[in-house]
C-alpha cells in the first residue's frame, strides 16, 4: 500500500512549477478566428443572395394543354368553348294553391304535351263548382219563367177573380141605387146609405186591381226584367266556368313534349300560385322543370376582339368533352343585342342541328366556326395556351417557358384562334408557359414562380 501511495503522489502536478500566469494553447485562438470568418462569410453570402433574388422577376405560369385537331383547320374562323343549354326551359307552376296529392314523374322521364304530371287535393274546388252550378241553375230557371210568361191556369184564375169582383161591384151598385130614394123617404138612415156607398167604392177598386193583374198575366214580364234576369244568369255561368277552371288546374299538365330536368315538389308539400318561400316546409313555387332535348343550343361568350370574325348565320362544328369523337352541325341562331361590359364579351347561341341522346344541358361544348369556303382536311397536333402567353419577337410568335427556374424562348405557330386563347404548333403540352412576360425578359434569365395553374 505504501508503494502505491508513493506512485500516485509522484503523478501530482506541482503548482509552483506551473506558475501564477498559465499560457493558453495557440490552437484555441485559431479556431475562434476561423469561426468568426465563417460567420462573416455566411452573412455576406446571404446578403448577396437576397440582393440577387430582389432582381429576379416574379412570373405567373400556366400549363400548356395538348390538343389534336383532325377537323377543317384550313377553314376555321374561330374556336370557342361554352355550355349546352335547352332552347326553351320551362318551370311548370300551379295556377292554384293546394297540397300535392300525387306526383307521377321522376327526373329524366319523357312526357308528352297534356300529360298529367301532378294532382293537387281538390275537395274545396269541387265544392265551389257545385255551389256555382246551383247558382247558375237558379238564374237560368228565373229567366225561363220570365221569358215564358204566365201559365194558362194562372191567366184563367186571374180572369175568374176579375169576373167575381165585377159581379160584386154590380150588386153593390144596384143596392146603392135602391137605397137612395128610400133614405130620402126616411126608410133607411143616412148611415146605411154611407155604408152602401163605401161597399160600392171598395168593389170598384178591387175590380180595377184585378183588371191590371189579369192584363199583366196575359202580357207577361217586362223586357227590362227579362234582360236583368239574363244578366244574372250570364254572371252565374261565368262563376261556374271559373270554378271549373280552378278545379281543372288542380291537375298540372305538361305544357310541351319534353324531358323532366328537375322535380322540385313532393307529395304532401304545399304548392302556391302567389308567393313561394325558400324556408324549409314553406310553399313551393314550381313543381317540375322540363325542356325539349331535341331543341338544344350552345351558349358562348365571344371576346369582343374575335366577334368581328363571325356572321349572323355562321356555321360551326360542335364537339363535347364527354364524347370528343362525336361531331354535330350547328349554326348561329341568336346574337345578343348588347355586350357584357365587365367580361368584354358578346353572348352567342349556336343551334345544334342534329342533337341525339348523348347531349345533355350544361355539358361543356367546343364550337369550331368554319368559313363558307371548302375547308382543308388536315390533322394538326399542338397545345392550347392563353393569348397573354404569346409575344411578338422580331415578327414571329414566341412563348417563354420556365425550366428549372430558367427561361427558354420557344417559337410557335398559331394554328387557330380560340375564345380563351390560341391553338399553337411548337408545343407538345405540359410546358409551363409564362403569362404576360415582362418586356425585358430574355432567354436564360432566372425567374421566380408566383403561381402555377395546372
């Protein structure tokens, strides 16, 4: 143990040998200076990169879309895209307010003109028809009575009453004549004479009254009374016709032959002819919407810059994105009389002349307007790009493509004009082309991407 202790004691450092001011190693200062130099260099590089980035223009790009056109490119005037719409879309409403008792169509059903689509509850309307029917019958009977006059039995009765009154008057007259001299002789009193005079006067008045009744029974009703009664009958007839029309309106029929596009009511819902409500459970304003799918058009918004290329009856070839291999003939049927200021376009509708079951309203459609000259059949492949991506460089058309943050200038050939840009040759599709390139942009310049639309 003593030997090991002596060995450990010999390994101790003597403070007196190190001194009071120990010397630091040179390698520590070297590493500190190198670290400071690296930080300064990184700061310089960062500042330089930021300064360089500030001078790199920021651009917006879009993706070129590959297209293949096997139609009459040589005779193409303009290419435009739009939507298929029904020439006449009808929202079928109700003329009366009532609750749906039965609805017999679904979306997509084909219906014929006059076919019953919906029935409303009609108990109240049937009661109104019966009430109007009774009023009409009563008015008609009154008019017939006035026109036919009195019955023979009524005339005979009036004549009998008149004869009886005349006989009574004659008898009263005879009694009065006999009583006058007897009163003068004092046989009868003055009071009895006055009673005889009164009976005679009463008989005379009764005869006059019954004479007029008899004359009216023979003549019949006055013309004015007959006309008034006829007017009342016509009024009752109109009320009956109105009630019947209201009852008929509870059966909602198809106004034209077509296809059901939308069913907006269900059994038990209230249908109103006045003010519809958008609230849940509120009265509905329409029942179904339908259209004739054999009468379709393509609705287009043509740029004002391209509008002069079209004529009133310009022909066109129509294709759809859903069935690109199917082509339909079309002709301009309607041109809006005013332009859209905010969009700088004019609405044009192209009538589809040979529609079939593959076409649906609201489908995307492409219209290739052709000239009246014989078109040249060719098959050209290219890409569709916006018009703002094309620039004139020394009399030629060119686009700027972004590849690995660098600009490459690509010369292109405009094959056809479209409503949203150009169909160009020289691109295969998938390239990122710059929209509205800066005027000083050159081939090989570095750019920063703002947005990239797929």
